[in-house]
């Protein structure tokens, strides 16, 4: 799992779902973005850059929309307009 502490208030976790993967497998990742602060945050945006050779199969992002770059390697989610304290958004990508 990969954890990032963003400015002490936001925490980002990216974790594969499953244990064993082989070359060519479709891998599902769960991404969690949490507001750990005491104050709300506004217009929080998440952008993912897929590795070379990676291909986006599907995205589940709660109520957020997303768009991809022409080459399909960049996924940009609609910003969270009002991110309440202690809230978590989950994204599932394949």
C-alpha cells in the first residue's frame, strides 16, 4: 500500500485489491482520500497518471465524474467542492 500525507490534513491511500498478480492481469486499485483536519477543505482535485502500458478499464468514484486524456494515461476527477472534516472519498479503478 502507498500512503501519502498531503499538507497534514489530507491522506491519500492507494492499494491493490487482491494478493497475486501476473503480467497482463487486470488489477483493481482502491484509492481513498481522507480529510483528517478539523476544518473543511474546498475544491480538492485528484489526478492519476497511469504507468506506460497501463490501460484504464473502469472507474467507480462515488458521485464524482472524471475525464481521461486523449492517450488514456491521465485520469482527472471532478474536484470535491466541499470536503467535510473526517470525510473519506473512495475511488475504485481497474
